[in-house]
C-alpha cells in the first residue's frame, strides 16, 4: 500500500519533515503585543537537527504557557477580564501544540503547574 502525504505527516519522521513551524510567528506577534516595549528576548534554536529543534520548540511552548498564565493574573488584577479570556484561548492552542510536539518526540507532555489561571 502506497503511503500518502497525510500518512507521512503522522509517522514520527514524517511529522518532523512535515511539521509546520509557522506558528512561531504568531507566538512572537502575541508576545510582542503582551510584553512591555523592548522587553522581549527571542529564543532561537542553535541547531538544525530536527529532534533538537522539536525539543527546543517544546521547551518554548511550555515557557510560553507559564508566561501567559502570569499575564492572565496580571490582566485580572487590573480588571481586564476580556483580555484574560482571550489569553486563555491562546493557551488552549499552545497546549495543543505542546501535546503534538511531545507526541512527535515520544515523551510525556511537560506539566505546567501554575495556580489561579
């Protein structure tokens, strides 16, 4: 049976080859919108090895979720409940991507334990 591009995407090696890293642009745009002006440190991988890049991306997703949870607390403290809800919906997307990356790497999804967000 001949494999299809969809089949390749879901095999572990195919997932790496077909992985869409374009979400990083969206994350950076959101971080820029939420971060104080000039206070962003953009992390970039220093490798071209696919597994290392996925691990790097997974670490950044986990850190991003932690940071967004802090932003939720800050927004609610200022009475910006709509913003807090918008950030929660972004977290759902980030968690989905975190799950996809961990699955592609064959590891457990890292736990992000923050209370109150």
